C-alpha cells in the first residue's frame, strides 16, 4: 500500500510539472473580394474607342468578369477595347464572381458629338430663262428683236457668290459680266440675221477665283426682217 502511495505521488508531481492541458483556437477570416475599374480615355468625341482596366483582389480561386458597357452591349473580356459610336454619358459596369464571392465596380464614359467631315463644295444649280421663250434653244422673232436673258433664279448649295457672263453674238467676247442682280439678267436687241448667244454662270470664292467650271446655255437667235 505504501508503494502505490509513492507511485501516485510521483504521478501527481509529473502532472503538476507539465501544467494544465493546452487548448488553442484561431479564427481565420476569408479575404474579401474587391474590384476597381477605370476607363482610358474616359471622354472624347464619337466614335470613341475606350480601354478598361479592372483590378481584382481577394479572389478565392478563379474568377470571371461580366461587362455591361452602358450602351446596350455586353461582354466577358474586360481587357477588350470598346467603341462608343454615339454621343452620350455611359456607365460601364463590371461584375467579378468566384464560386463563393462577388464584387462589382463601374467606370463613367462621356462621349461628345463627333466631328463631321466637311463636304465637298458643290457647283451651282443654274436656271436659264429667256423671253421670248426659247424652243429647244432657238429664239425667233421679227427684227429688231428684243430678247431678255435671265439667270437670276440660279442658286448655289454652298451659298457661294455667283458670277454671270453673257455673250450676245457668239464672238467669244463677254458683253455682260458680274455678280450683282443686274448682271444675271439683260435685254439685247438683235438686228435681222441669225445669231448665237451664250449665257454662263459659275460660283466663285471670296477672292473671285472660280470654284467650278462655267455652266452655260447656248441659244440660236433668228431675227427675221
């Protein structure tokens, strides 16, 4: 009995020396998924090509990205450039997901009106009239025959100034020329005979240089004795 008592005492001493039993618990918090995004450039005139940069942190495993560009189109590749064709303010949104996580971010894009390329200058729309009326380019009457030539209804789609010329007898010399209203119409009296008349119009720039070639009407004037 004394021997077992000594053994028990020894065991008690060993337990006391070892101290109390250890119990350690540690709480581990899973990382939070987060996403940041930006647009480059974030503004400009249409059509505007934009590249997006999406930063992802805290993803557990692989992740995917769903993109909504804000103009009615979507995608799955945030690194792919996107072109905004029309003017407007757009919000491109990105949703990042893993099997157990989700995060989102957005980037604003401001698209202004596009620059319209200038159209080519157009020639004038000539209107040639005579009195008496020309029949297939021929004016007939009794000498002395008074003929009124009129180009005053001519218009220019670009609003350019118009220059009018008239050659009443077909000798190649300009008998009447200028830009004013008095130069777009003129009366001329023909003696007996057959004559050729030319009426021409062209558009000119501010320096007076022709923008297009003359547009002309040719008449045969027959004045009978």
